């Protein structure tokens, strides 16, 4: 599995994505790579309030051969989400 290639594809795919939910976009992008295997599930790992308007949420998207940890910053008042970062292992 070429992790550098997958990370680059995720970064470019997220920048070009027009999906409103980044978690679905990441899942769809990862499923394009056969070596990651089948989708196993999504787990909420953490939730931390940054200020009165913003919340940092951490999710683990699990596949058969790897896991993607995604940090999202969301604003519940405007229903907006932005990917702060992700790790692939």
C-alpha cells in the first residue's frame, strides 16, 4: 500500500470535492483504492469545544487494511464542517 499516494489523493480530492459532508467524501475517495479493502465503519473518537461557536471532532474511518483519523472543525450554528487534518495508518 502506497500511503504517500493515498494521502496526496485524499488532500487533492478534498480540495476538489463538492460534497457537504467531508466524512463521506473521504470514504468515497478511499474506496477508489483497492488496497485499503472494504469499509468497516465510522467511529467518533473525540469531541472538544474550541470556543463558543466551534467544535473540534475526531473520527476514525476504518477499512480492512488501514484507518483514517480525521479532525473536523464544525460550527453547529451554520452547519459547516472543515477538515483540519487527517492521518492514515
